[in-house]
C-alpha cells in the first residue's frame, strides 16, 4: 500500500515521506479499512512536531487518527457481513503506530463505526476528533440545557463549529467568538445567536451585557491560556468551563473569582474518553448524522503526496474547517 510516514519529529517537509509498505492483515477482532479520506487535525501536527501532550514512541509512524472508507477484510471473530461497510474511524493513531494516512488501516472492529447513508467520506474524515470532541464538550458533566447561555470560544474552528451546532440543537443560546467576518458568517450559519469579534470587541463586556449580567452557564474553551484571565468573570454561579485546548501549556487561574463563583473546570481529551461516554457520543453523533442535522466543513483537500502541504495548512491555522487527504 502507499502510505505516508515519519521516523523522527520535525517540520513537515523534513520528516514526512510517502512510500510503499506491505498491506496490513487484520488480526483477531480487527477490521481492515480501505481508506478514502484521512483527516488532519492540530494534534497530528503537534505529534509530528514532537510538541503535543503525547509524542510518538514508535520507530515509524503513519500519522492521523481520523479517516473514513470501506471495510475490505475482517479478522477472526468479526462477522464477514461487515465487509463492504462504509465506516469512519476513531483513535487510529492513538497508542498505535499506524494511522489513516495510508491506503489501508487495520484496527479493532469497534473503532470502525458504520456511516449513516448520505454521509460522505469527506465529512466523515472529521468525526473521530472534531465531532466527538464537540459532543463531549457539550455533553460532559450533565450536558448543556435548553435556554442556557453557552459560550463557545472559537466557533468557526473545526471543533467549535460542531460545538455551536450541537449546543444550539439542544436549545441552548450560543454566544461565540470569531476573528473575521467570514468566520462570523460560518458560526452564524451553525446556529450561534450572538457573535463577538474577539479582535475588535471587549468579549467579557459583551457577554455580561448580552446575558443581563448573569453570565454563561457553560463555556467551551479552545484556548485556556489565552482566555482564562477573563473567563471566570463571565461565568454564572456554578458554571462549568469545558476545556479542550490551550495555546500555552501553563496558565494562572484566579482562585478568588473561581471559588466565589463555584466554577467547575473540566479538562478533557477525546483520545481518552471513558468507554461508556464514547459509546454515548458515537450513538449521539450517529443519530444527528442519520437525521441530517449537522453541517460539515471541509476547508481544503490534498492528495497523499501533498501531505506536507496539508500539515502546513493546519499549522498556519488559516483554514475555516477541516483539512482532508483523499486517497
Ligand atoms: N482535548 C481534545 O481532545 C482536543 C480535540 C480536538 C482539538 N483539540 C485542540 O483544540 C484546538 C483547536 O482544534 P481545532 O481542530 O478546532 O482547530 P481549528 O480548526 O484551527 O480551530 C481553532 C479555532 O480557535 C480559534 N481561536 C484561536 N485562539 C483563540 C482564542 N484565544 N480565543 C477564541 N478563539 C480562538 C481560531 O479562530 P480565530 O483565531 O480566528 O478566532 C479557530 O477558529 C487545538 O489546539 C487542538 O489541538 C483538543
């Protein structure tokens, strides 16, 4: 099979190569997926750079956790009826060396989830990380409730865009931040009620104004270190901040406003979702897909040979939506 790989951390063009490798054989309990699309996420870029929360410990790594395609072979114990099934995959490159940037991936059968009819492989390349992260951010700790004010920081991001939609679909009143008119339009189409340009406006003042001084019941945070200075000031009493990203690895938290406001801080990583939670997330996402309730956002597509350019596009962070490689 053709596959992209790296053997040491470093800049995309220095370390990513495309080569022929043996086709993998599914072991007991596994399926083999013929990959149609491979999603590139910020975490794949950080792992390849060696700067993420988790670095690859393998001699050779095929990157990317997300992807979609068709099951073309099964290992012992997996029903042959699954051959031909259209699937999306999760955690393909988590605690495993070989991810989806290849013509085939083998992985435990439960990590290949049946795609509802009508969902295409481009969209499905982005479910494992962006969609499941958004679902967890919205549903963690009892979940967002109808009519609650919810802040989604970065509502035009890959995760943020799904979080806006999922919170709005639950009937929450979504406030979101963006940094350009194009991103504002993207977040509005996703269902955000209030859109704040974080580069032009005083975000905390606008949130307090919009919520009549009460603040938001929930915040979904893409940049903990960037926003923690003002976040406690916009939280309603007993509010919860669900944190999935941070531009810096350390940030001071104000004790006074946090304890006086009974604020909860929920850090989480989608790779390590508790099993029961992941099952609920997959079922919830499948329902939304089957009912065609979600908008998907593919910012750019690349070929496998262009994988370095695809990684660079994610690094620049200028895209609105996901970067996808088509095999
Ligand atoms: N914990 C997890 O399991 C998990 C899962 C997925 C992703 N992540 C992490 O989450 C981050 C975002 O991932 P992504 O795929 O959604 O990336 P993305 O598509 O590049 O989106 C990031 C968004 O965040 C916005 N943003 C950046 N700094 C911000 C700030 N200080 N305040 C408000 N908005 C800000 C950006 O828009 P503007 O700068 O233009 O406003 C952009 O729209 C990455 O760091 C990624 O590693 C973590």
